[in-house]
């Protein structure tokens, strides 16, 4: 079967419902639209949500006052993570909890008809292309769509680490964690109380579990801590189980067609993975906002295998948004890939 790798950033989930299809959102409004992390503090729903997460709010509100053209959200978050003051570092432990709860709620509240994700999966996996969906997003909107394409699953959610990479024709690799993943902490009681009174132990990637109840961060009396990579400036290192990274590496080594959707190319860990494991690039498609295109291409040029392709990207391979690509370019991408096997 032909192979395709699709690398998805925050812009993909942000644009998973076409902007002219408000009727596809659950509440006929954009309130729960998955936000771009760098713009998280501009989200009305996130700010309302923080009223119930006051420890995280203390840190995030101080960051809000600091953000400027010179200081990004990610940079300000990094400064708190590395603070010399223990009480600030302790408050920072609540931020992944707030992010987990918010992005899980977004995943449940925004839409059950993410038309662009649905088209992407139907036209790739559904047409017989073995597809690696590689995402740095926390939300589970794409996960829910892929569940509908699982054999003999009845559309049920992914409930084990293995289920993300066990299908013959697709794999889902969530490099920086997921809103329904966690580390089993040990002890009993609410994770918030543990974080308040105890030091968090170190967690290993091998310990990642799919949360049995993502809305509660617990399994009976046993608490979980979110398995998310905090979006600090210069973050490096995957959170996903090692078996997921291994499956991705295997896929990349004989994959020659690539699609980037809403991806900033700021994630140097992913760029290094591509650099080390992609051997040749036959075709490259890009869907990103025009204001971000130049910076995206500049960063992606650090991967030697893509540098030559970026010298000239045909207009029919570059799109201004996920919606634009699905409506104008997806069928061509599929046609090109399938024609190689005829």
C-alpha cells in the first residue's frame, strides 16, 4: 500500500470545521474552537474555565501581563518553569492539569462533525493509503474520527496505548501527549491535593496510559497526572510511548509523500526526527496561513531532505488553510499517490 505522512499542528484543529459551517459546531458558535496555544490566553472559554482552576490562573494571569512582542506566551511560561522560587514552580505543576481538563472539554464540546478531519481520513485511509497522522496537538478530535475507521471497533474510543498504532492502514502519533493520557501517580485522592502537598515524582514515557476517565484524572481512588509536554519555549522531547515513536520511525523510512497542516515547524524534536528518518521526499503539500508560510519554510529547510523541495513549491501544492486544502487540493494529493501504484 502507498504511504503518506501528515504532520498536524494547532492550526489543523483550529480549522477542523470550515469557517462557513457554524452549523457543524455543537452549540452553533465558535466558543469551544480549539485555540492556538500561543493565543490561549485570548480564548474567552479558557479564561472562564480558569475560574475553577485558580492555582493555574495565578501563574497564567501573571504571564498575561508580561506577554508582548518581545516576550511570547511560551517564553514567559519557560521563565516560571525555571523560576528560582519554589512557590512559583509548585504553582506551575497545576498548569498541565488545567490544560488537560480544558483541552479534553474542548474535544467533547466543540463538534462531532469536524468536516476537514473527516474528509482527510476518508480520502486517505478510506482510499487505501497507509497514513501516519503525526500531531503535536493535545485535543482528541482527530482521534475520534479515526475511531470510526477502526476495524470491528464500533467507533469506540482508543482505550490502550497499543490501539494508536495497531491498525494496518493508519497510525496516530501524538508526540507531545494527549488530553486523555496520564501517568498513574500512586497514592489516593485528588491529584490537585497531591501536587499541593508533595513533590511530583519523575515519570517515564513507558508509563503513559490512556485515562479510563479523562474527565476525572483518576481510576477509582488512584490519581493520574497529565501526560502533556508543557508548551514552554524551546521544549524538546516526546511524551508519547516509545512504541509510538518506533512505529513512526518505521513508517517514515520508506515514506516519500508529506502533507503539513497548520504546523509551525517550531518543534525541533519533530524536525530532528524527520531529519534522521526521512530518506527521500517525492511530493510535499503545505496548508498554512499565508502570514506563517515564510517562517514555516525557513524552519523546515533545516531538514535536508525537504530543503530541495522547498526551493519551489508548486502553487497547486500550497494552500492558505486546512479548509482551502480539503476543498481544492485533497483529491489531487490522493490521485497522485494512488497513481504511483497503478
